[in-house]
């Protein structure tokens, strides 16, 4: 019988960083039955003692934490050790080593990454811009985009754009019906900004489009879901991207995060050439 591990994620902030780290961690293990217990804004010894009291009552408890206050982090580690509960600090050694390398003391301020600084406002501006330039909207100032994504329907343009916006990139996405759907200013100046074409395998698009229609109660077969039509759309889009020398990313087997990482890499290359 498989063990179900009780994973206690303890953070002195929102816990977002810890969540992402645990998602990456558990992806490395095929057989990992677990139950998650979240504890955010944990900033006192009393809070920690109550959490450990609960964890001790359950079998196979494991603690992961992000606590930047050294004294509090040490307290959690010591108390966990007393109760024989495995406990792992995610940021502790990293912050300590960087402190030595940079020859400066860490601020030890919880939620430091959420401070309302210039980077924060840049990200908010990027999100607003991207939402206003979704699905071919507001093309009059499309050249102000950091990144423009082009592609036929269902090539993950919108979710990728939103992800990039959260990383601080002003992103426009434009559905590619034919070459005439591309704004003239992009055709006249193909290098005005970082423009990237998204493609996918025809079979994958066929499945995604069929699922899309079924969710809106449209089950009849149309050109939109015909495999031959989709193949033709993709071939024409690739020819268009090649004509204007726009780089192409195949999103078939990529998650949104992986597609965005490829986009950012291309954007870095584009920026270095400017």
C-alpha cells in the first residue's frame, strides 16, 4: 500500500514561491501520493508550534518552508527536529550564499518580491497593454509591443501572451487568417519589434478545435475543424512567417510556460541585435 505524505508548505508570505517550487519538485517523481497543507503569513513562533502540533498527529509529514527571518527559520528547523519531522528550507542556504558572494546582508523582509517598485508597475502596465491587445485588438499602436505573437486559431496565443505580460512584457497577439490579417505597419517593417509565429501539428489543432466547439455546444463539423483546412492554414502561415523572416515556435508539445520561455529567449536575441 502506497504511503500518502502530508506536505506542509509554510511561508512567511503568500506562499506562491513555495507552491511553484513544490510543483517542480513533485514532477520529478512518478509515484508520489500526497496531501497538501498550506500555511501562509507564518511569522511567529506560536504559529509554528501550532502547525507542528498538527503535523505530528499525522503520519509521513514533511515540511517545506520559505521563511526569510533567520531566527524564525532556525526555530522551525529545531522544533521539527525535536518532533522527528523532516524539514527543508527552500531559500535559506541560497540567501546565505548570495549574501556572502555579494558581501551584503539580506534584508530578511517577508514579501520582498511583492514590493511596489518600478518593476511591479512595469508588470501591471504590461498586463493592461496585453489585455487591450488580445486577439488582434488595438493594432493602431501594435509597434509599441515588446513581443507580437502571430498564429492560426488555437495556437496558444492568448495564454502565452498573458503569461508573458506577468513577466513584464507588453505582448500583442494577432490571429492569422491570411496575410491580409497582418497589420500593414508590420509587413512594411517586419523588424519593428520582436514578432514570432506560433504553429502546431494539424492533428493537435484538430482535437483542440473540436473540444472548443463542444464546450460552446457547437458539435457540427465545419471548415474550422476539418483536418485538410487546418493543414492548409498551417502551411500558409509558415510561408508567411518565412517570407517576413519571423522566427517560428511549434507549441504542439509545449506547455504555456515552455512556449513563453522560448519566446523570451528569442526576444533576448532580438534585443541584442538592436
